[in-house]
C-alpha cells in the first residue's frame, strides 16, 4: 500500500513544483516570495527520484523470472504509445501557442525539442524512463550477481559521478546532451530503490524529518548564495534532481513513505489514484497551462493563494481526465 501512497504524494509535489516555477523566476532575490518558492522547489524535487526508486524497487527484484522479450513487450505497451501520443499532442500545442507570438513557431525548434527529449518541459522524464527500461533486464542480472556491499558501492560511485558532472555543467554553463543518455544519471536512484526496498533499516521518523529539513535548508541556502555570487543558472544546481541535498531528501522521503501502511484516501481511491499517476504526469502540464491562464485572468495576485489555486484544480482535473481516459477503450492505452 505504501507504493500507492508514495505515488500520490509524489505526483502532488510534481504539480506543486510546476505551479511555482514562473513566480520563482520573477521574484526578487531574498524576498519572502523568493524564499518560499525556493524552499518549495527544493522540497518537491524528491518527487521524480521517488518515482524512479519505486520503479527500481518493483523491477529489479532478481526473483522475477521474465525473458527479455516478455519484459520489453510489457514495457513497450505501457510507455511507447503514451510517449508518442503525448509528444504529438504537446508538439501541436507548442506550435499553436508559439504561432500567436510575434516570432511565430519554428519547425526546426520543434524537431530539436524532440531530439532533446523535451517536446514539452515535463516529458523528459518519459524519454528518460524509456531508456531506463531498455537496460532494466541487464540491471537485474547485476542485482542477481552482486552482493549488497557491491550494490552500495555502485550506487555511491554512480551518485558521485553524476553529482560532479552536474556541478561542472551548471558552473561552466555546459550544454546538455541528447536525451538518449539522460537515463544514465538516474540509474543510481534506480538501484537505490531496490536497496532501500529490501533493506532492514528502519530509521526513526524524527531523524528522517530533521535530516530532510537540514537538506532543504542547505539546498535553499546554497541557491541563495550561488545566485548572489554566480547567477541564477548556477544556483539551479541546488534544486536539481541530482544535487546532494535533493538526494538526501529523496532517501528520507522514501523511508518515511514506507511507514505509511494505511491508505491515504481509503483503499479504493488510493489504489485508483496510485495506478493513475503516470497518466496524471502526462496530462498535468497542459491542464496547468489552462488553469494558470484562468487564474491570471481572474486576477489572483497573492503568490500563496495563486499556488494553491493552480495546484489543487490541476491535480483534480488531471485525475479526472485520466480516469475518463481509462474508461474510454480507444484512449486507455495513451495514459
């Protein structure tokens, strides 16, 4: 049951984080609005790592006896159709939006977005997941043949490499590679999910909360100092998915949600929403665009009220769309 709970909390944090990005970029450095939005951005960054760790916990079990062909057939039916469908939807949506701008839209830019795995800003995760699944059968062989100490070493070295690479990219303003290599950076989270899921460790909740708070403080404080010294782009390191504070925070959250044995919303709704989060992730960006437009049109100026006004309806409407799609045979496979 904890996995369903974790998925629901994670998708809520995804929506919350995307709701504050625009306000954060416009807020004055050091203002109350800036600090609130920065803390939210750091806090919500555990959401995608949590999704990846859940996938690792479920898929890296060496006891699973699946041929490579069976595994790929199951995952292809689960991810390829949604990936192609929503890439097309958001590419058309982007073209329509940009056609209203003075510069118009560029076919070359749309193609470049696809090659970079970002036909829309949130779809990078699905492209990353595609390649992570491609290598999962091989990762299972690693898990089956390695000791826990060896797996811990692999995860530690992996995180050290991606953290160093990310810091170098941020501080030198490097250009990211094509999307086909993006999954490698999240592979340590994938293995970590298996390790933590099968671990006997049960840290006390108080220590997990305290450690998580310290990680958030370090992340937000680091972003503030880096912005003043080097600029906003460098500061982005502290609230990226692979920064050290976010890694620590994600581990704390996973341990905490494992303690949530009771369903958050009753068994029926928890299972229903917990199995709908992938679809909610796909549709929420478009819903958020519409909700943000309506919210701005009715003149919500208070940043706190605006965040709630964006997050709650986006979450509810996204869930409603996905549940409706699930009941429609010709749309069911798209989510």
